[in-house]
């Protein structure tokens, strides 16, 4: 069983309007950890989610979305606080351009009192990522959970930096250091690496020195690096596709790696470093390519991935 924690929001895609000063909006359920939970569920895993979940019109739709996609919401904490909103436009290359509304919202307001006293023993993997790991009080809450569970469970982490939410890069550096110290699997994008003012190789070396078994760095349409704590590394090329947008591609890569590791029986601390890096990252690159052909974070099923030829 997989447990993902943190961000749950609505992605509001903006488009042209008949009014030259207006926009049209198409809202979709999103949030990086929730996207990972979705990907894991669609790949056939028991996927559970933990966050504060609003009773507002958006939160009710997120709850329905989780139910419809077989994401177990039993650990979610109800609240009347508003749901986080992300306004998304597209840049010239069809990559996403974000503005977030997070002040006092549900997933940014989690407290340690919200944490479950103990996790179901069937939960083997706990995933964290994105702005919920950097915005207080949720950041401290999730860091406490990661530290608590890291000795007995496989912790996964994706920094997924959102400097438009938390602009202080030193906060992100401290977050990355704390979370990688608890994590066995770490995935970052080349954009994350650039914002942290480091290189893929140094980021991986630092994470492995902190205890990670595997580190991946995604490179957009150029593929991905994968590094193992046993000294191996590989680089896989990207797959050329017609891009609808890139929303959810990194989350798809994360979910696909975790699924692959789980299917191989490698989601145990110290065990994942034995993984076939080419097989794992190749599966994840293919899964992410499928998502890029779709609008929004519409993550693929195993059958979608198997059918995909690029």
C-alpha cells in the first residue's frame, strides 16, 4: 500500500475569452502528491492520501475525484478552510505557467495534531513533495511524519520547487536537506536543480550521502538521469510526442518509479539500490510521455503505458 501526503488543489486552466480582457477557466483536480496517488491507483495499487480536505465546492469535488479513482481518503482531515487554487496558462512551448492562491488554505494549514497516531502496517511507501513540504505549518507537520516513518517505511520525496509560493530559496534548501535525510527515493526535475544552483550529479551525490538509495533527475523532453547508491548511473533519452501540456508529467514519472519498485519488491530501505535503473527509468519516461499527450494531470493506466508506442 502507498500513502501520498500533502498538496490537493484545483488546477484552473485559463484560455482566451470573447471579452478581450477576460479569460475562460477549465478547472481540474490537481496537486503533485495527489497526482502521484492517482498514478499509483491507475497502475493498480492500493493508494491512500493524507491532507486537510476542504468542505468547499472544490474540496467536495476533490473528495469525489478520489472516490471515483479508487484513492483511499480515510486519513484525510475535514476542514472548512478554502481549497488551494492554481491558475495555469501556457508558455510558448506549451509548458505550464502557474500562479497559486494558498493563503490560509486547507492543504497549507496542516498541524501535527492532524497526523494519524500510527499508520496501517500494510503501508510500505510514504510519499511527500512540492509546496506542502515548504509552507508552514504543513511543512513541519509533514517533516515530522517523514522522520517518524523513515526507519520502518520506504519514504519517497520530490521537491517540485514552487518559488512563486515560497520565494526564499534557503527555505527550499533546508526543506530538501531535511526531506532527503528521511527519503530512500528522491526525484527532482532539471528546473528544481537549476533553482537550487547545483548540478544533477551533485544533487544525487548529496541525496545519496544523506541516505537515499535511488535519485532520479528528469530532463523534460530530454529524458532522465537515474543514480543508485551502489555507484551505478544511467541516462535515458526522452520520447518525442505531440505535447498537449506538461502538467503532471513529473508526478507520472514519480508514480511510475514507485510502482515499478513496488512490483519488483524493492520498496525497502537499502534494497532499492539494487534496481535495474534502465528498466525503472525507461518505464517512467514512457509513462510521463503518455501524460504529456493529454491535457492536465490525466495520468495513464498500466494498459495505457503498455499500448503506447511513442
